[in-house]
């Protein structure tokens, strides 16, 4: 319906993986720096067009935080992801978050099927999206989050209303 009015940017993680870097639980400083660079680049590609990002800086932050908690990402990389989130998050018009209970865990050969990893990631997202954690005047991106739930058709109906 709106396909011609929007430019679609595919997720960055698989792109980084195709470049030879480890992802998911095996990520490290180099992986996260490349992923964060891709998110930064997505925000300056063409600001005068409408863009739909398959993943955004929230994802880069969440996975960096998970890896930092495990000791595989240095504190300065974690802090860099936090600064990018503050800077880029407010540039997003809408942030669509699909409720994880509506997405089955499927092995596609690239995505992790580790249940503990998935649950940890979900918890970081939930904590991150908690508006009570926001500092007044900062991180206004939290108010832009729209939770998608239900069937694919119901989620698409919500997305089409936004577009």
C-alpha cells in the first residue's frame, strides 16, 4: 500500500555476520562497534526520505549491554552504545516493538535459539522501555514506542495505521 513512499533498511546484524564477525552470544567489541556504526550510518543516509529500519539503535544498545554484562564487551563500548542511543533515539518517529510472546523461536541457522539468551534480551528491552526510568527532557524516544501484538495481520494493521 505505502511501499513506494518508504525506503526499507534491512537489519544490520546479518550484514555484519556476512562480513565475518560473530553475532549473538559470540559477539565482542569489534562486532558491536560495527553494528553501532551501521546504526549511526542509517540515521544519516538520507534524512529527507521516509525510512523503515528493520532494527534500530535500541537493538544495538540492548545486545551491547547483554555482552557487556557477560564481560565480552568493554565498558567504553557499552558507554558508546548508550551515547548513540541518547543521540539517535530521539531522531526516530516511531519505534515498533513486537511482543516476544507473539514470535516463535525458530532456528533459521543465524538467529540464536538459546532460551536463556532470548529471555535476558527481552528483560533488557523491557527495562529499557520503562518510561519511569527516563530523565525528564531526555530520552524522549521512550514515548515513541508502540507495542505490536497479536497475529501478523493484526500487527500489520497497526503498522498501516501508523504509516
